[in-house]
């Protein structure tokens, strides 16, 4: 397993894809610093509502394009390796890239909480919990975006996952049927964890959206959808042939 992931990772040596893993969270942290006293609140709200979905989509597209440029996956199809494993390890590699970016963002936020002059009441424990939940609730998008990128190309993937995702996220996260729309799951879970509403304002004490019971429900839904999409897309990719 580790050898497969190392092999996939080597394909991106000295590429923009790897640089993006570091550049994206640092850019977000810079925006948060500029926002001043709302460093923590904006540092997370902008991260999970705009920057992170765009980053995940772009990373997935770049991973697919790396293979597409190499004779449209012919270098993969011609090898005596399991196509199922190839697809799964691409998904795991992208998951690692997303987790690393989230980790860099988390460290920057923690450093800001400890040293930056903010009036935020959000604690270090809360931002750690928020980061873990964001990674889990985004997992399903990785096999989904990889499929869209392979099947339809970059523009369709960006329009669906970023354009459609941001709209559905904002409209559905605070509704009672939020659980029907996977794009809203991360934002919905951030309300009880960080106390931040989808529009970026702080939830007032007594707000029913602060109920933490949605957290385990959202995590279970995310994990189920991830494995469902991983199974479906892996089966689809394993049947691909050289064209």
C-alpha cells in the first residue's frame, strides 16, 4: 500500500500540484491576518466555504491531468497492476494532500490563537475538532471529483463541485433538510463546533443550530457516502480500456 502511494506521489515531484498544497493554506492564513480581529472566524469560514472546496477540486483535476497528459492513461492501462488499486491509491494520495493542507491551515490558526491579538472565544481544541470534521465531510468529494475530471474534464468538474457546491452549501446548511445535500455537511457541522453561521456571523446563544447532535450524524453520512462513491468509481475505472 505504502509503495503504491509513494509511486503516485513521485509523479508530482517538482510540480505545481505539490506547491499548491502549501501555497493554498498560507494564502488563506494571509487573508485571515488581513481581516484583523476576526482572524479565527474568517480564517475558518472562508477556508471551508470557498478556499478548501476550490483547492480540493483543483488538486483532483491536476492529478487526473497528470495521467491524461501521459498518453491518456495508456501508461497505467499497459502496466500489470490492478486498476482498482491504482484508482484507490490516487484517491488516498489526494486525501493526503487535502489533509496536509488542512494541517498547515490548522497550525497557522493555532499559532494565531496563541500569539495574535484577537478577541475570539474559539479555543485550540475547537479548531482541531473542526479540522478533523472538515476532512471527514469532504472525503466523498475526492472520488466524485476524480470521476468527473476523468469523464468530463476540468471545466465541468469546477462548475459542478465549486460552483454548484458553494451555492448548495450556503442555501442548505442552515435548513432542516441540510443532511440531504452533501455539500452542506461540513458547514453545518461547523455551526455547533465553532459557532459560525453559513453567512460568517456568530450564532447567538440559544440558537437551535448549535445543537451538537448533528455532528455524529454528519460524520456517519460522510463516511458512508465516501465508501459508496469510492466503490462505484473504482468499479467504473477498473473496466476502462485503452482508447
